[in-house]
C-alpha cells in the first residue's frame, strides 16, 4: 500500500532524475507523434521551449493538449517491466514573449540548461509552452499505480 507521503517523494525523485520529458501529441487528423523536450517545472506546471518547425510544436499549438511522461532511467530500475513513471494529461498554453512569466521561465531554464537557452530565445520560431496537468498517474512498481487529480497534483508539486 502506498502512503500519501510516498507520492511527493517519488515525484521529487523522478524530477531530479529527468531533465527531459516524453511527449505524446496528435495532429489535426489524429495522427500521433512521440517526442521529447527538456523541461522545467514551476508551481506544478511543466514548461518546454520548442521550435515551431517541430511536428510536436505544431500539434501542441493547434490541439492545446498533450500527454507527458517522466520515467525512471533504465539503469536505475530493478525491473524493466516496473519502472517508476509519471504520466500526465495536460492543457497547453503558449506563453507570449511579452508576458512577465516568459522572462521568469526563460531565466529559470537558463539556470538549468545554460547558455543554449539564450541562443534559442534569440530565434523567433521558438515557443514557450506551459503544460498544465489535469490528471495524472504515478506508477511506483507492480500493483502500485496511483491516479491523481488536479488538486493532488498541485499539492504534490510543492513538496
């Protein structure tokens, strides 16, 4: 049985192990696309800085939804069939370059990823996207799957 205290601990572990998230999107015709992007998390939301030349960016901008996954590295897993993982359904918002949040998030990304962010920010085709979880599932091993609603996700983000 998983306790409520284990949830934030597991999420913190995944966030510390993963600098990128797996990204699932669909285009206007329903064609799926799997990708990844470096991310940061602020106040329970995930932020990615992606080029509009990428298929996933076009999908995110038009469909306004995605599924993301953080997953335990293979080398850290005791069993590859039961890797710890966190999947979220998310609503997507494009953060305008004129919004104060844009500068705040880009500054945080630069702290985490270095000078590449300054270069990418100088390119007009890059979009800062906020991925706001609406529901999630945390799998901590065999028989240890926990469904989380938006309120539980927000509560776990501050831990």
